[in-house]
C-alpha cells in the first residue's frame, strides 16, 4: 500500500478484480481462518450498523495481540558503518543509535523509541543520509501458545519390562508415574525428588522431552470446578420463561425474551436452567455480565452449577490467558462462556442460547473504537443463528421495554422476590432541612447506621464521586483549579496530596497558594468517597470501614478482596461508588445509605432519569437480601423528584409513564433512532466550522432541521486539549438515517473545512455528555 507493507484481514474472494492493477499478497499469516462464516457475517453487520470500518470490528472480535503487525525495522548500511568509523558527521545520539544497531544487527522502530525518545526522527534522518536502511516488515504476533517441556514415556517403553537393573527402584517409579500420565509431566514432577534418576532415563532414551501446549487459565483451580449446586424447583413464572426458551431452541427459532424481575426474584436460576436444557441438546451458551470483577457471585454460580465446562473471559486476564481461553472456546472445549461486553464475539461453534444479564447496564456500550452495544450485538447474533436470547433486568432499558410492549420481545415478569422476601423500605431525607455540617451524614442516616451496627449487621454507603473533594477554590480571587486540557475541575486526592483530572488523568501536586493571585485562602469544596470515608471513621471510631472505588480497587483482584471482606464479615461499613451496587449478595447487609442522589438526577442527558432510576434501584436492592428486612436511606435536595418517588415505590411502571411521553415528544430513543456526531480538533474555530458544514451536508442528505439537535458545543467542551462540538441526528428508521449520515460523512471528508477535524459517529449513543 503506497510502498508500505501492511497486514489486513482477508474476508472473501472474487473471480475478477474490480480495479485494473492489483498487487500480490506477500504472505498469508494464519494457518486456519480466524473467524467462521457466522462471525464474519456478524462483524460485517456491526460495521455497517455502527458506521465504522469492518476491519476495526474484526480486530475487536479477536483477542488482543494475535494480529501480526507491520512496523519499520532499522539496519545499519555499509555507509553507516563507515560513518561510525570516523568518515562523516554524526550527532552524539546518532552515534549511540548506530552502535546499538550494529550490535543487534537490526531493531524495530518501536523498540528504539522505547530507548531513545527521539529515535524515530533520528532514524529517518539517518535513513535520508543513507546511513540506515528502514524497511517495513511484518512482525510476528506478540502472543502465541505457551508450551512447556514435558517428560513422556518413549514409544514402546513399559515400566514393567523396561531394561533396568532390579535395584533401580527410583527409575522404575518414574516410569510408572509417566505411564499413568499419557499427556506427560513437567520435569520437576516427573523426577519426584530424583533428578539424577530422571536424567539417566532420558540419556538412555526411555523417557523423552517434548514441547506440550498448556492452557493459562486463572480459574482452573480443580477444587473450585466440581459442580456443587443443584437446580431448584422453579416457580410458575420462572418455568414459563424456561419453557419459552426451550421451545424456541428446539424449533431453531430466534426469540428475544425480556426477563423483568426485581433483584432476588430468581432470574439467574432461569438462565442456569435454560442453559442446562441447551447443553442437553448439544448446544452451547454465551452469558454476558456487566463487569466480571464486580459480579463474582454470578460467575461463581455458573462455576458451581457447570464446573469445568465454563470459560470465564474477564478484563483481569493477561494477553496469553485470554488467547488460550479464546482458542479453547474455538476448539469447542468450553460449553459456556461468561464474559463482559467483548465476549459477545466469543467463537463458540455450537451456540444455542445467549443471556445478557443486567441488560440495561451502560458498560455494555463501548465508548471508543467501534462503538457497539454488547446487548444489541448479542440480539443480532441470536437472530443470525435463529436461537433464543434472554435479556434480564430489574430495571430494563426503555429500548427493551418498548420492544416488549410492542410485541417484538416476549416479556416475562418475575414480580416477587423468592420466598416473598420484602423489598427494602426506602426513606428519603430532605437535605434542605438538615444543618450544614450534617449534610454528609444526616441525623436520620446516622441513627439508621447506629441501629444497623448495633444489631451486628452491615451497611453500604453510596456516593458517586471518588477522591476527597471535587473543587479547589481560591477564596481571594475566585479561581478554581481546572484541568489545563479539559473543561472540568480537578479533584483533590488526599493520601498523595494531588489534584487529578477524572477525564484525562492529568495530575499535579496540590498548590499551597493560588496559582492565579498567590492568595493563601484555598478552600476544598464538594465531597468524594475519600472524604466520606474519613467522616464515617470520625463518627464511628471503633467500626471497621472500607472503601471501594476506582482508586481503592484499582484492579479486579483488589475489587474481589474488598467484596470478600464484606462477605466474610470483616467490614462493617463499605463506602463506595457504583462499584458497590452490582451483583453481590450479602445477607447481613441490611442498610444502604445514598449520600447524595442529586448529581445522578441532574446530568445534562436525555437518559439521566432512566440511569438514575436504574442505579439507585440497584444500590437500594443490595439491602435485605437475607432473612432480615432491609432499609435504604436516600439523602437529597429534591425529595419530590419523580425518579426518587419511583425508586421509593420500586415502581418501574412509574418511570415508564413519566419518561416515555417526553421521549416520544422529542423524537428520542426508544421511539426513534439517534446518531451522535462528535467533532473535535485542537482548533476551536476549525471544529465549529466543520460542525456547521456537517449540519448543512446532513440537511442536503435529507435529514430535516427538526430531526437534528445542534450543532452546539458539547456539554464537556474540552477534553485532552481538543475542542468538541456535538450534533445529534434522529430518525424513525435506523436504516435510512444511517445511509444519510454515511453520505454526509463521505462528503464532509472530501471538504477542505474538515481538514484536521476528527469526526466520531456514535450510533445509539449511551450518553450525550
Ligand atoms: P436474581 O438473579 O433475580 O437476583 P436469583 O436467581 O439469584 O435472583 O435468586 C435469588 C435467590 O433465590 C438465590 O439464592 C437462588 O438460589 C434462590 N432461588 C431462585 N429460584 C428459586 C426457586 N425456584 N426456589 C427456591 N429458591 C430459588
Ligand atoms: Zn483533563
């Protein structure tokens, strides 16, 4: 391609090329196809639907790191070698780089840039002067199967008849052990403390060493894998759902089922039994969950019911582990795959049922690259395969609910908790009537905490902002510490005494004086989880308090440890962000406090109400999962807000009745399709011009003015130094809308106005912020 060698995906073949001059393929890198016909079709659909290149979706569908990459490789030329020996001018850095290359023979540019910041520029300059040769080459994939040397019995050798001296007891024992392990044993294990005896056997050719592929799988602990949970007798509503799915499966029919049931109503049991039926028919299952680290309970229940048939794909897997799991799945060795969003592309060869748990969860939407929605891809996958798909939620997305209302999905309700355990009572505290100093922990919340702890029970405190304080303000000049690259204020993180941008991770030391006026009266305003934790410790000095947010639980192991502490009873009060609201189930948690509901209620986004309802319902639902009844206390300045009333009454119908007329009136999802265009550039003027031009092209392509919002500066105007403009286009028919946008996009890219401006299209945007 233009003199370079690049890797691509081969997706088909034509008898006759569509253009006159074509180039030869240099090399085919894979011995067998990466994706089967079904996954090719699915990725192609996703590319067309999400208005992004097919290759990008294919890359998303494959485990990261397996695609070979092209990069430039540098070598010293003979002129370069001569220059080093003194015949020509070299800068000091260049001399070092040439010396390195001479020792190594050659090196890929990325490896050089890791050593010298300016390596790329230096290498190009040296290449121009003929001292270095730069070639684009295909590098082998970073990730390969892991093999380890194993000892195996040489062919034809038997432990009983092998020609050993009768006194060589140890050698014979080794042969016996190997006879019992046809797949071989690692050296240490085979030797069993007698490396000399093993060495003799190898030298005599009775034992051979062979490279054997092993699977890297952190969930492969044998003791955790034996099935240990048995199916329950289903309630009538559960049985109805399982039967529907069973029929669709036997009739090989596409059937989306929306399973709407409050937390604890038995949805997971439905998934488990529907999957068991599918397995009984020789089919396989794919289960999507929002975030593996935060839903250990769900994962454990799948492992407990199905043991080693389950492959878990989670973000904590290292590259090699993920690759191994993917290959195990592709070979048909895992009958059930449980994973987050990207697992929707898992290459199960006999897929017969899909499950999307917590189908409303925003984490199913990918926010960069191909902006696909895991749930919607799962639905399309079920449709292409003609199999059933179950969408489960206590708070369905309005999209899914609308489709159930109009009959496109089958709706099954599980109206009650199992054993008729009551839902938690929800008390709302009006913060307008609370003294200033008590607004973090109001007297009613403190009383509830005291009562809960007094009974030896546990509590969760929810606050959706991490850090210590969210705004540093100078009281002398009024300046606020903001991110130099984004239009947001910096959050103060206590422990390390630093200010941090939660949008781009920019960080700096917290100043002693105002950088604007040198004033010394700095004030920290707005509280986050760190400050809440401190306040809770002060108020309850002898109580065991822990915190769970992106800072305290920086990886999945840390998150799992905190949840284990809660389950094991070593934490009395857990403070945290929405991380504490997902699918765990601790019977001794009887109180949930929502420290501030107002942020969630007032986001500048048409989904704000729906999101707040789902989030608060989920958090509130963590209380009283066991024998004892639960209580939730919500603190707010808007006690009359319709969302809070709906949460209080646990009334999804109230949410639907309040939200749907507004959405219908404004032509917003679920009553129309929407595509958000985000234009961005470091130049404020350029991006504005391009946005105006794009709007004009959209109108020319047939989208009416009333079906567009914007162009306007995005609510989050600056991110990482780029100025951003938004334009939302809506239409009744997704297909027509996409074609029109595609057309306008093609013309915009040709126009001079768009030079240097990036345009990201977000189909079915999850949020407008
Ligand atoms: P959800 O997924 O809706 O939160 P679960 O399936 O986890 O609900 O069920 C909640 C609890 O009730 C679990 O402990 C589960 O084992 C139990 N359970 C589910 N279905 C039944 C049933 N039909 N009979 C008895 N117990 C059940
Ligand atoms: Zn920033």
